[in-house]
């Protein structure tokens, strides 16, 4: 929806914090297998969104950076919740 031009606003702080963050070691094995399958689905989804809208404003199609490069300025680090366009009321402009 963001790529299609919707703008999002978080309606309440309830949606900006998630207390149930897990670390990889505490997850059951089935959950990691599920995450790996979901990552593959997401790669296909990203290409489909780009094909439809011809936009990649979040640069999701760029090659992945190494973990050392990911925590630059403006990037949320471990344990930091970044507010994004995931939850809220959308209005297309």
C-alpha cells in the first residue's frame, strides 16, 4: 500500500512497541524453518510489487548488506522498534 501511494499514521503507541521480541536461540526449530520459507515468499512478493508499481522507494530490491553495514545512521539497531507503514489508517494521495 505504501508503494501504491498510501500514507500511514500510527494511531496509538500500542503499535510502536512489541515486548515479545525473541532471539534466535530461544525459538523452536520449526519456527526457523517457517521463517526461511517466508523469506522466500517475501522475495517473490517484492518483485511482484515492483512489477506492478515500477517503484522501489524502500530499496528492497537492492542486494543485502552484511550485518556490519546494516546499523548505519537512521537504522534501528537490535531491540529498537522502528515505526513504519505497517499499522495505521492509510489515505492514498
